[in-house]
C-alpha cells in the first residue's frame, strides 16, 4: 500500500499563500488519484480538491479559483497550491490516494485507502 507524507503547512496571514506537498512511496504513483481533504476543529473531514490519474481536477466550491492541485509523477509527489487564504481555511490538511477512484467517488473520503498524517494550516485574520 502506498504511504503518504505531507509537508508545507504553517501559519500565514489572510490573503497569503502556501503550497503543500504530498510525497508518496511506491512505483505506481501515476495510477493513483490524489486528493486533499481538510478537517477543522469540531468539524467533519471535508473534500478540498483532487486530481485523477488522467489529470482531471475536481474541487470544492469553497476553494474554486483559489486552490489548485498538481502532480509530478516522476517525483511521486502531489501539490496543493493555496492562494488568497482565508481564516476559514484553517484546518489540518490530509493527502489521500487510491487506485480505484472513479469520478463519482473522487470527493468521498471513504473511497480512499491511503492517508497521510496531516499538516496544520493556520490562517490568521
């Protein structure tokens, strides 16, 4: 099973930017859909954005126009670029991967088998 390690979280002021990275182990990274979820204190984990193995991108309405996802299959790494950050973006961000994702399940956390440990993103007002 693929193992995921996130990095790049931190504290940023509202309006600022951060880039998160998700490094994956294994030689089949290109076959996985990659996604980012987040969980704020007292709230359920929610879908943020995902990229399929074919490069199709899906995102939550709350991050449209602000967040982008990309992947570098040669480096086994996925990235989440977050711009125009808002205090409500504060959460622990989790990277997820799965080889069996289809468009109808790409935004569902239960569809993913592999998860990273999470990285904290805090946006101050």
